[in-house]
């Protein structure tokens, strides 16, 4: 994880824009549902981040978890 990604996950530094077209609330991207979230993959904690942190704590690599 890069330093800027870490700052984004902590909510310290967030930047960017998102443009989308949707027809219903089901298609609405996560970025439009929350304030100060510009890139959901970078700004929000997801399953891959949890597995990566778990692997770092146990000493295993990302692909071994």
C-alpha cells in the first residue's frame, strides 16, 4: 500500500472526481452515497485490505492468505 493510499484510507487526504450515469438507486456508485469519498476503491476499506493486513500481521504474503 502506498503512502497516499494509507492517508486516503485514514480519511486524511482525499482527492479526485467521479462521473457516472445511473438509472436506479441500485446502480448508484458508492462514491455518490457518502460525503468526502471520491474513489471508493482507494478511500474505503475493502476485503482485500483486510486480507492484506492479516497477512502482514501473520507474516504471510498476500497471495498465501
